[in-house]
């Protein structure tokens, strides 16, 4: 029995915009944005789709004025490219799960902290945003290298006998990727968490719910919109990850962004690059709809209603 | 058994002492009101009973057990919150059944019990509604049902009526009293509203600045306030300060701010020249117009043979307050207010010269530090 079938996570995300759409005035206000999106997103994207249906050419990036679906056939049949798509999604799923779980913990701790502690926790999240992506990704190399800080510590306390291989490999890629998306996920959850009344948690505990149960019964349903946003941000970014696999990955850590880059700039095979991108875009779109649907179901009804 | 015993309970938040050395016994099955202005520590005291707050020092007993270090979810208390704290993503029925679910009661059983509780608070028919769709009064009833459903030893009510309008509040007061009689539980009710406390309470505990000032039955604390704070907080009154000019046995003469002497009861240790403040409650004073023109000019104290006292002055304003009329009377530059029932036929208008009379023994006298003067 759910409270209100219409109150899905999507509705709750859209509700601030409701009542504003539909009027001509708001359309007028939105027109600069719509124009901007048309120019920098929709038009280039249509060009990109058009290129993906062109024939591949030896001397040029693609053969203009031709039409074929050969590149799509190639993308969907090539085991190498399928492997690359699968790797991208695996990285996306693992990094997203880790990020969202950590972000919920971190956001909750920040919410409950006060004074200097709270400022320190918030500042620590925002600080990495001030550094460029390449530097904050690359910084993991000296930390995780076989002779790096992490291994020195582990060896010093005799937790391991020989240095662990952490970079360059998938472990390093996941760590780097989680580190990149964590601030955005945490802030998305935290912003919703701050609107939750602490009294609800107290009421749950007063009625006999333990700390863990009161979190799952009362806090989690309330922060589902934040978790949804955090999940979508983390997932979209991690599936399209570029810098973490490029800097921290081994040769086998090859997500689609690296492949597209190579096809575009090294092989000059634009039809393959754009076809792969389009396939990924469609898959991402479907994935995000699935995420909304799944999290939306949990949004109002997480504590398996009475 | 569910009496509550608080021993030397203190709570500070950083540098702020919210509650200081409160010792209090709440009897089994009693409805005790903790009454005091905002920030007096009454809510913090209640939260320490519920376990939502841990005392800085002191002990909390519920029944025979020391529960000081027990978390809220292990205590057999249940709280009704000021803002009701209903779970917004659960239905009314799920809200009421929540505590039973946490106690591991089976699904059908807890649904039946929750429905029964909703019926008791006249909220049957709202089972599948969302709490966000309910009015304040309805939320109040659901919150009450949710707390009663777990059959707690002690029910704690944290200003649950303060967000309701006057009429609804009075209705809920009666209903709370009925529920208290029916369930025979120990209730602790926190409020800043004197009327609410007088209507509901078996006993009232008055708090100020983190301390428990006085505990007693409603008529006891009203008739016999321990200090000036209690007298001031429990009802509207006129405070008049002055210096003792003369002592005559059990009575002294107080030279007041309005340049006339009034006769007040004093204690045997009271010396002349002491500063005292007296409380002239409006309900102890009678107002009567002076028709005799020879008395008009004087603001004289009038002491007659039968222990009465009085002053005369000019009516400055008259405020119609529904069931009563409040007259503000100017006496030599100082104002006293007095109340007159609307059925009282004596017509008094602004500008009239009137006489205020009282029985000297009704006057309560306080020292400058607020303590009561009495023998």
C-alpha cells in the first residue's frame, strides 16, 4: 500500500517546475536556453548521427554524401567493441554503487555533525572540485603505485608481504572514478537530506526503531530524490569515464570513451566512432529510464508497507 | 508500575545549562503538566524521560528501573511531538502501526490494533490517507493514536496542542483528559499555556530558567505561589512595589508607587524601610463608581474596620474582552487593571472616578528577590 501512486521520484523532482511550464511567458523566458541547446547540442548531435550513417573512407574521416548502416553492423558484431561497451557499463555500475553508498554515509554524517566538524566535512568535499580533473586523478598514481604511499603503509604494518598491484589496473580506475564523482553525488544527497526533519527520526526511535531501522524506515524514503540524482550523475559520468581509465588503467581498462577518442583522432574512422557513441547514448538513455523506474518504486515504499 | 522519578537531573548543551538539578516524582497514572515559558527546560526534561536526550548528570527511573542510559527505542515511553512528526511517506494506518511493527507484531494483528486506535481517536476512515493531506487537528489525533498503539507505560506530550487554534485546542484538551482516564497511563504533558495546564493536570510542575520552581495541584499552585515568578506566570496580575513605612502586628503599611499607603500582611521578621512587591489580582478586587463628590479629588487609601483595603482613581480605558470587561484605572500616575463580569450591571465608563476594594488577606507579598513573604 503506497501513500500516493502519483508521487514517484520523477514527480518529486519535477514538482518545483510544475505550474510554470505551459505559459507563454515562461516559454519566452526559456527561449535563450532552448536556442543555446539547439545550437550546441541538438544540431551537433544530428550532424554526429548523420556521420555515423556515412561510409568509412581511406583518406578522409568519412565519405560525405553516402548512406550505410555498415558502421552500426560493425559495432554490434565486433566482439572487441561489445567488450568495450560491457566494460563501460561494469565500471559505471561498480563506481555508482560504491559512490552512492559512500555518499549516503558521508552526507548523513555531515547532516548530523555540527560546528567545526560539519564545516570540515563539507569543505573536504568541495575542495577537490577546485582542482583540475587530471591532477586529482593522477594524484592516485604516487599514492597507489607499488612503491607508493599506500603500499608503504601496508608493508610497514605487515598487512601484506609484497606490494599490491593497485595501479595501473581496474582497482585504480574504480578508486579514481569514485573520487571524481563522489562530491557531486554527496552534494546531491546532502541537499535533500537537509530538508528532512530530525524529529521524524526521533519519532521512529521513540516508537522502538533502532538506529539502522529508523534510517531505512524514515530517512531513506525521504532522500530518494537525492539518491536518484546522485545515481544518475555517477552512472552517466562513470560509463563515459575517460581520465580515470586513461591515467590509472592498464591496457585492458578500455571504456568506450577511450575507444571513441582513438577511432576519431588516431584511426580517423569517424563513422565507427559516431556509431559507437550513438549506440552508447541510446543504451545510457534506456539505463537512466530504468534507474528512475527502479528507484521510483522504492521512493515511496521502501519499508515494505504494513 | 510506571511512576517516574527524576533525581537531580541536569543537562547542558555546551555552555548553556538547559536543565539544572531537577528532582521530580510523577505518580503512577497521574497526568502531570510541566509548565513554563519557552526555553525554561521543560521540553529538555521531557526528552530526558523519553531517552531522546541523555542527562549530563542525575538519574531517571521509570517504575523501579534506572533507565538513564537506555536509548529511546528501548524505553517503554512514547512521545507525541509538537509538530506531530508523522511519517510523510506512510499512510495514516502505517504510521499508527509503525511502533507495533518495530515490536515485531504480525501484520494482521498490528493492522487491527492500529484500526482500533484510529477509531478511538475518531479517525477511522482515514486509514489510507497520507498524513500530509490531514488538517492540524487530524494530524494531532493520528499522532496520539500512534503513540497509544504501542501501549506505553508513560505517554509524553510535548506541546502537542500549541499549533492548534483555540477552539480545537479546548476540544482536544477534553479529549486528552478522557483518554487519560480511559487508558490509566502516566502522562507527562509539556506546555507553556496556563489554561491548558489548569484544564488537564492532576498536578502542575512550574519551571523557570532550567529549574523546577514549584510542584502542586492546580489550585494549590494558583492559590499559594511559591514566588513572584509563579504568581506572574500563572495569571495576569498587578504588581505594586513600595517601602514598608509602619508595622502594626500582622500588617504593615506599604508606601506605594501611587503615593498612597496600602495595608498588607507581613511576616514577623519584616522590618520598616524594607522594599516589598505586592500582587493585586484582578479577581480579588471590586470596582465601584464613586458618586460622592467630596471624595473625588483624593487618591487616598481607604482602610475600613473589617480588614478591607482600597484605592480610588480614574478609569483610563475600558476593554471589552468577551465574557469580561477589563478596566484600567489610573491611580496617581500608576495603572491597575481590574476585571468586571459583563453581567455586572454597574456601568463604568472611561473617565469615571472609581474605587477599587479588596480584602487585605488576599494580597500576596514578595521580597525584592522574588521570594514570598508569609508566616
